[in-house]
C-alpha cells in the first residue's frame, strides 16, 4: 500500500534531522575534546608562566641584592622621582647620607644632612637644575654632608626627563661618597706639586752640574795649559843649567871645583826629577813614576848624599851626618839614583829638624840591602804625622822596588829603606848585585861628523844643544822656527842626517814643520830621522808623536848621555832601513835610560798583567789577542774598500780598546791620531798602521816567550 506523501516527507525530514543531530553531537564531542586539550595546554602554560614569574622574581631579587651590595661597595645609591610623587631611593640612600633607616627621604631630611657651609650652594644648584638645566644629560654636584659627626664628601649625578612640550616628567640619579677619591686626588695633586718642585730642583741641579762640568773642563784645560807653560818655562832655563854644567865637567878643573860641580849637577838633576814628579802628579797619573835604572855604587852614593848636605844642600845649620864604617863595603846595584836620593833627602831633612847627629848605615839581609837612617829619639817614624808626604815617598819607593819601614830600635828614631838584591831583571825598580860587571861602551857611529839641524826658538836651548853636539862629534846648524827648518831641509844645499825639533815655536810649530817635510815628494824626507824635543808632553802625547811623523821624542832638560843614545839609535836605524820610517826600538836598558818613544807593548804593564797567569792561559790570551789585532786591521781595510765610515769607526774604536788593554799604548795613540784624520789621509796612513800592528804582534810573541823562560 502506498505511503501517503505527508508521511514520506516527515520521514525524510526526521532522517535529515537525525543526521544533523549526529553531526552536531560529533562536532560537540570534537569541540569538547579540543576544549579539554586547550584547557590542559592553558593550564600548563599558566603553570609555566607562574614558574617563570617566580624565576624572574627570584632573579630580580638577586639582581636587586647584587645592585644593593654593589652600591654599598661603591658607596653609592640611586634615587628617582616622578612628577606628583614622592622621592624613591635605593636602600643604601639613607645610610649613605646618614639618615635614619626608618625615615623616608624628604627635602627636610636631605637639608639636615647637608653640611651648613654647602646648603646655600646646593639650594642655588637645585633651583638652577629645575629652571634651566638641560634634559637628557647628566649634571654633577659635589657637596659635604655630616654623617655620624664626620664630614664626608658626596657627588650627586642627576638627569632630568621632560615630555614633548618640555614639561618636567621625572628625574633620576645617583649619589656617591667620594671622600676617599677626593683625598686621593688631593694627595695626588700634592705629590704632583712635590714632583714638579723636585723636577725644578733637579733641573736646577742638572744645570748647576753642567755648569760645574764646564767649569771643571775649563779648569782642566787651564791646568793643562798652565802645566805646559810652567814646565816649559822651568825646563827651558834648567836645560841651559844642566847643559852648561855638563859641558863644564869636560873642562880641566881642580879637585875642589870638580867636587862643587858634582854637587851642583846632583842638585840640578834632582830638581829636574822633582819637576817631572810635580807634573805627573798634577796630571793625576795613577801608574808608577818614571824610572831610569843605572849601576850605582851604594857606598859612593851615600857619600855623595852626605857631601851634598855638608856642601850646602840645605839652608840653615848642617846636620852632622855619619856613615857607619861597616857600610863601606863596595856594593853596586842597578837602581834609580835620583829616586833613591829623593827618598833619603826627605828623611834626612825631617831627622835634621831634631838637631841631633844622623847615622847612615847599610846591612845585607836575606837577599835585601837595608839602608838605615837614624838619630837619637823616641818616635820611630819621622813622617808619622805627615801621611800625604809619607804616601808620596811610598810611591817613590814602589817605583824603585823598595820598601820603607820604621826603624825598630830603642831610643832611636828613623827608617829603613830596603832594596831587593835579586829579581826579574825586566821588572822596574829592582836592584841587583852586579859588582864586578864590566861596563861596556855604547855603539859607535860608522860615519864622519854627522850633521844635525837644531830647531828651537829659544837661544839658550840652541846653544846648549849645539855645544853638546859639538862635544859628541856632530856638526850642527840651527833654525829658529819650523818655517826656517822646512826651508833648510827641503831647499838648502846641506843634507842633514837628523833633526832635533822643538814643538812649540812661533810662525810654524814643530808638528807643522814635520808634516811639511814628510809630505814632500822626495822619499829621502820620509826616512829623515826627526827627534821631537819638548819641554812638556804627557806619556800619551809622546806616544802619539810617532803617528804624526816623528821618529823619536825627548823631553827637556836634555843631557849628553840621553841625546847621544837617541841619535845613535835613529841614525843606525835610518842606515839599516832606508825604505820606511824609523820603527826600530831601543833595547830594554836604553828604553829605561832614555825618554824615547815607548815600545810597541809596555813591558812593565804587560808583565804585571800576564805574568801571574798560568802558561796555558797566557797561550790562549796570546792567540786571542793576535786574532783580534789581525781581524780588526782587516776590518779597517775592508771599511776603506767599502767606503763605509761606520765600519771604519767601529773597527778603529775596537782596535784602540784592544791596544790599550794589551799595553800597546803607542799603537793606541796611533789609532787615535788615525781616527782624527780625514778619509783620504786616513787611507794613506793605513799601511803604516798595519806595520805597527805587525810590530805589536811580534813584540807580544817575544814578551810571552820571555815570560815562559823566566
């Protein structure tokens, strides 16, 4: 049976509604599921948020505590205030300003904390801040406060914030205790002032020191000039005295006249040596005084001393002097008689002040010769109250290898001068028992009447030298200055065998004259022996004369024996080696007796330096020294080849130092003179310098060999 239309539509409608309901239920269930899931997520997020909030609160608390502690450590606090609200500050604010911790910061509490002396200043600063202070930048204000009865300094740092219309919004800032900082700054300023004052003082002292140094250098120059002048002025007349006394001794004299002449010669020689000593000590030379050893008959020497005093060697009453009979034993020693007499005369003079008889005696004891000076008295050392003079005598004694000691005899005052009888013959100041040794004559010249040119601006010196030369068998001519000497040597008709050249002369000095002669084209003038004769020259100056063209050098006064030895040496050397400058050196005895230029190596310095060393050590030092000398002269030559001033200067400086340390003082002076030359002249001087280095090396080998044979 067919369903009615209304029933069919209702059924369809029900089905649609049922499907809708099912979809709605499904949607509801899904929504509930989503809602439940979202609720759980929200709950979980809320829990996480609460946990994070708790962490942030804890972190904020920690950071706040850290900030509070940092502020407390830095002695500072922070504050702020918004428009219409009260001032808020960090916990350290009250304690920093000395306000009670329970009190809230206010204008009144702040006003009470500020020191009364600074309240007006702070009031003006506050008004200026609100009225005209620029916004967005920090403003600083320093003031004092009273905290617990103590004055403290604080610094306010405040920044103002405004809105777009420029109206005040808020201010924030910090306050800091700067008491220690101000104290440090004040101390630093004080120290800076002290330092500045010290700098000014040091500057003044430095200026004063520079001025003192300039004054000292000026004084030294004046002293050197004075020494040069005074020694020249004294030595010039003394040269005439000694020369004429020497010539007078060649005449026929009565016995009493010859005795008086001998006393005068002894006195003049002692005066000469005293002048040399004064110049040496004035120049503060620390080495030993000059030493001229010769054979001395002690008995005769002591008799000469007694005769000197009895013949007027001292003003005033002559002290009675007695030579003990036991001292008449003949004994000949090698020593310096002038130095010996200097020591004896000083002690005789001091003992003579007592007015008592003076006894002189000798005694041989344990390889030594003791010379005793004594007189009645209790004081053993006559110079005990004069340490400076005693030190000088000790220096003189050291020069001749002697010892001075007080006389240890009861009821007698005096000294004992002890001389060694045997020692290394090369050592200065050593006495030898050489009695019975035959005296040999010096070498003779194998030529007839050699001709010598005497160049000196002082007539006395010319007369003395020409007469000495005449007695010695030489023919002489004279020149009054360097200009005349150059003319006679280069342009004259006479060929001279040697020239005696004074250094200080008008118009042209001796050094200028030598330079002109050596620069001549004829090779004969390169070989001509030229001897410098000077009244004043230090050891360094004497050593440097060879580098400036001289063959030898002598100091005034000139005596016949030294003049003869020097002329024989230079003339013999010139005849043996006609192709080069004079390089031969005298033997050890002649060097000690003459004031010629020193050996390539100073023997005394060398032995003092190297003799105490073992042989193996000396061999090593010899090898090192020879290597240094050869290397440095090669570096000098390389510097000239490379045209390098730096290389030349370094090598020359090192060569000079090695030479001085090794005792090659003449080479050291030659290097110094070489360094002062212009490049072309220095290059021309290099071959001669190499020859001099070779001479030093050869002499070093000989000296080391002599040490091994001792």
